[in-house]
C-alpha cells in the first residue's frame, strides 16, 4: 500500500514536472519572439530617427517639406519609441515569469 501511494505521488510529481517544463519552453519561445519584435521596432525606430534627422536640414532648402511634415515624422518616431518601451516591458515580464518557473 505504501509503495503504491509513493508510486502514485511520484507519477503525479512527474506529470507536474512535465507540465512545468512545457510551460517553461512556451515562455522561452514567447521571450524569443518578444526579443525579435523589440529588435524590429528598434530598427524601425532607428530608421525613422534617421529619416527625421536627414529631413531637418532639408526643411530650409526644400520648400515642399513643411513644418507639418516634420511634426508628422516626430510623432511617428515617438510612436515607435512607445512601441519599443511596451515590448521591452512585455519582454521583462516574460523573462521574470521564466525565472519564476525555473
């Protein structure tokens, strides 16, 4: 009887361990995806920053680019920065969850 209950407890622990392992792998996969998203947003943000700063000196010499266009670029860059911040927060949260799962 004691051996049977020990075996049942062992099987239950193994099942729990298997579920925890699967959860850990899923969280790691999510972390990797978030890292990729953060890198993409950072690249896009850099591209927008480059476009913004490349266009600033041109405003004076290029009449077709007005203050509204520059403001539009600034707002786009700000939105990308916000996306980066949001993705970094999600990544940190997922990483904390992974550490807790270990």
